[in-house]
């Protein structure tokens, strides 16, 4: 079986890349296609060991860091991948990967992280009219209309949809009118454990954020809240908003940049609680924290509702305002949470089970596709004889 995996871009490491790593482990001899690739920013050896093939965007100026500016070219770039020789194409899509063109005899399965946010439900978050000129708003609106049309039309190129949460399954139904089986991603519960030098029942005084520092992650919300509270906050991650966030942060907020998994694990183990501030599609980092026995304070929408149990493994704040977050943190009492119960919740999402379920789902659809193709060929042959 000749297999291709398609990912939108590979320029940093995050939750999406951890899911992609599972696909690469299941199909280590597959070719991996992506629009832009920056191997120096990818922590996974499994991903970097793959045979990676890039699009023409890879050769455009500053593509590795400014790839978002080339969004108008993304549909054309993914359509230029020549996938005719493959039996199975697995697209891991949150932007345009699902729009790759395959042969009629190729089974195309899409693991959809989300319909592209900036074209649909988060359009006004990404393209804030208050920060744009009239000309820019007109041009953006015209292009996004085209992008939405392309996004919907390319849905028919996918034979089967899988997705990472019920929250995203509902979006796929709304925007694409397609059904998608929910396959919750897995967390490495063998690596993220409560054991270590720190005692889970006696955590340090700091709260923890692990995230890319981009506007939609709402890190600024936490910075403003902790400026008021004066409590210690540790932020791990990098991104284009890092400079602006540091300027607005008080001395009680520490930015550590990117950290290797071994260091990250120690911060999970030693924190008072983990913070999730935005409406996540699913959210791997809250599960990593729970796997280390630590409670989560999360915005009460999106994927967090499927992984965090309110009052048992964490607590929710229900308005993305500084006041709501401040009040939730003031009321938070870590002694009310049991680290063993919290870890037991994370164990339901362990990566070994995810691999097995994902493999079975892919093989069931692959075999079903080719059985259907054979049946169609028999019917066609029978009709031509008649």
C-alpha cells in the first residue's frame, strides 16, 4: 500500500504536530507532504525522519516565518501535489490539506482538526475591522469569500472524515454538511506522570500556561489578570506576540520561551494549576497537565468540555474577560482536587489507545473504499455486457 500524508505546514511544534506524529508512527514509510517545512522548529524525530515533500511556497521569500502572508496561494499549492501513485492519502487538515486532488481509485481520509477558523466562525477575530483600513477590509472580504467557496467545494475530494472532538464534528456538519467520526487524540501518559522531585500534594505557588504566543490563544487575558492579582505566572512557548506580551507583563510573570519536553514535564508537575484561555478545538496541553495530576482552569467552551470535569479535574470560567478570570483564580482552591483522580481522567485519553483506534478506523475505511470500488466495477462490467 502506497501512502501519502498531507499536513498544512510544519514550522513549529504543538498539539497538532503531536497528533501528526502518531500518523507518522503508524505509516513510517509514507511520504509526508506539506506547504512549508522548517525542520529546525520541529521537535519530533519521527516527523523529521519522514520523506518530506514541500510546495512551491517553500521557495518564496521568508516563507518559513511569514508563511501566513501567502494564504491566497495555499489552495493552488496543495492542489499541485501529484498524488496519482498513492493508494491511500491521509490529510491532517486545519486549513487546506483536505483540498489535495487524488485519483478516483485513491482512498482519501481526512483527520480534520477544524474547518479553517479564519474563513468561518473566527473570521471577525482574525480580521478585526477596528485595526484595518477600508481598502484592506474590502480586499480581505473579497478573498475570504473565494476561500470559503473553495473550502466547501474541496470537501467532495474527501472520502471519509475523522475529527478530534464532538465540538469540531458539529462544525464539520454545519459548514461542510458531512459526518465525521470523533477520534479524541491521545496524550503520552507514560511520559507525563506525577512522579518527580516535586510533590503533587504540595505544589509551588505558580500557575502555568503552555501555548503558542499568538493572538487567538488569548494569552493577553492572563497577563492582564495576573498583573492585577500579583500571583506568579509561568508562560512557556514562543510566537509573534511574545514581545508585546512581555512589555505589558508585571514582574510576577515569567516567560521561559520554548522548552524541551523533559523541562515542560517538571513545570506541569510543580505548578498549582494549568490555564487554558481560549476556545480550543480539543487541547492536548490540558491533558498533559492532568496526566501529571494537576487541575486545569479553562475557558468553558470548546474541546475543554470533553476533557476537563468541572469540580473534579478542574474548573471553568465562562466569560473571556479579565474580571471573570480574576474571580475564578481567587476562588480556586487546589486542596479540593485529588491528583490521582485527575490523572485517571487523562488515562482515558492515552496515546496507545488512540493509535489503536486510529489504525482500526483508517483500515476499516480503506478496506470499505476498495470493496465498494470492486463492487462498482462489477456492476459497470455487468451493465456493459447487458
